[in-house]
């Protein structure tokens, strides 16, 4: 299926946001059930799964590496630029999720 690139950017942002929020909150629930401090564990999960949210949002690492290789070796700079924007958007979604978790838990205070 050939979607416009702008929709891929929105998908990457919200997938990273959802993975980070969902993983942190469900992990916090598991921590609560095992007797760990809830808010502290949610904040810890948020910082530890940030990279996995980015990887999940860009669809794995092999496609990205292949696109970079194709861009560098075949001179297709458009692919490099698109992958860079996709990674940057996924990082923005993960950062937004981490900010929301920090505001929710107030662990930085």
C-alpha cells in the first residue's frame, strides 16, 4: 500500500507516543501489583523504553538501514531525508510521551 509520506510521519509520532505511554502505564500497573512504588516505577519505565518506542515507530531498524544504504550508495538523497524526518518525528513522539509521564508522576521535583 502506497501512502503519502505525511501520513507516515503522523503514524510514527503517535505510535512512539502510544508505545511509551502504554508501556509505562502497564509496567506501572505490574509494579503496583508486585508492591513496588507506582509513580517511581512509571517514571523509570518511561526513561528505559524510550528507544524501543522509537524503534517500534519507525518499523524496525533494517528498513531504515537499507534506506540509508540506498541513499548513500545510489545517490538517492530523498530517501535519506525521508528516513531522517521519520526518525525525528518518532523521537518527538517519544519525547512527548516522556514529558507527559514526567508531568503525571512529578518524579523530577
